[in-house]
């Protein structure tokens, strides 16, 4: 074959390849021989080997888009597709309210892991955590038969709850949840979930949830505390709804002590006490919430001392 012909072929191949790569920011087509292979740079790994807690499944990716990547273990029916849309909506809404979750260059999608017949319950992980390969992850399991089969009020609560943990643990580019010891595993989630349902237009879920939460009672910080009824719902409904929820994390990020961790990420240095919690929520709401706190939690001399100290320690928080 004449030399110039080879050169022209090579040049043509380069031109075709360059064109293919520029075609769109999603799919590119690479031609090789007679096969055409579609390569999507958004594609997550086809499988994901679990290496956290007691989990040891080889997960299979069943769906992905620009918002979510869904993985099932071998016992979850691939006919279950509601998480593809629902979890993408939850994640989209969450990012709209609380900002993005990820560093430049990192995958900031939500990785949704479902298990059938094992690992009852759920847990989150954030883009800060090596435990789940720096992916914003919710991992939910159940031993109930066909646990994830139906999209309904009962099924969506746990996956939605786990996303709320990502919010508290990783919003505003800062790792850790200083309020966790105050509100525990699920009090923040009660209002977060309520707001998500409303934000997604799921009014039936929202009103069902509201009815359930209004009669809940806990033994912290004081016996008989009704977190939703006497703390979160009044603040939410009177001081800006989603904006006041986000405002709490904004107020934290602007004022609460942080440091740069060994791996270079920013993290809160410590937990907050109840008095600081009331001060920070007052900042988010723009009003002094002492009266609301008294109704919700009671007002002890310790709370009073903490609250007074918080006002001295964080004078930038005004209300
Ligand atoms: C989530 O947001 C992305 C980006 O705006 C959008 O393309 C996608 O359709 C949304 N997903 C759902 C399920 O609404």
C-alpha cells in the first residue's frame, strides 16, 4: 500500500475519533473494526463489591443517570424500578435546598444500594468517606419478603431517611454532624422527610407523615419531648420552611469551629450542646427560640448556661 494512503487513513481515523469524542458531553461513539461501542462517561462501575460493616455482596448496577446510580444485590428483583425516578427526585430536591454534595472531580451523584433478605435497616455514607469509596451512598436492606417491591408510603421512608443523614453529615462542604448527639438518629429526619415529601409534591405522603410525627414522643433531651410537634414543625412552618432548614446548616458552616482533616477535607471539630443548638436554630430562624425551646425541651439551669455561653461564643449569630 502506498505510504501516503496509510497516512491519510491514519489522519482520517484521528479526525473521526476527535469528532466522536466531541459529539456530546454524554455518550461518545468509538468505531473499531465493524463494531460500534457506545461509551458513556457517566457510566458508574457495572458492579460494586461491598466492603463495609458485615456487607459482602457483589452489587450490580441496574440504573444510572446524572443524579443517581442504583445497585441491587442478587436477591433484589430487577423489575423494581421506582428508585430510579424517586431517589433521583429526592436527590435533586435535596441538592436544590442544601447545595451540592461533592468535590470538583468527584462523582456527586447519589448511590442507592438495596438488599433483599439481609442487612435489615439502612445506613448512609458521604463523599468524604473511604468506607463507601467516597460516594454519597444510602444502603438499605430488609428481611421482609419483596421488601422493595412496591412504591408506597411505607417503602420510601427508610431510603429517604438515609439521604437526610447525608445532609447533616456532609452539607456545605464540611464533614460531620455537630447536632447529631442532640437530635439523635431520627429527629432531624422527621422534618427533613416532611419537607422532601412536600417539595416533591407528595402531599398524601406528607400529610400521613405529619399525622404520625405529631404524636411522637421521645425521652431526650427530656422525658416526653415532642420534637416534631413542639420544635421542628413550628420553626419550619413559621420561619421559612425549607429555607430555615438549610439556614441551620448555613449558620453552622459560617460559625461552628472547623479544621482541615489529615486527608485535606474540612470537618467540624466537635459536637454542639443543647444551648448552642438553640442559639444556632435561632440564628437560622431569625428570632430568639428560647420560648419554643422551653415548650419543647424544658429550660434547665444547664440549658440556660449553655445558651448564654453560646451567645457569647458565637456573637455573629443574630436574631
Ligand atoms: C434531576 O435533575 C437533572 C438535572 O436537572 C434532570 O436532568 C433530571 O431529569 C432530574 N431527575 C428527575 C427524576 O426529576
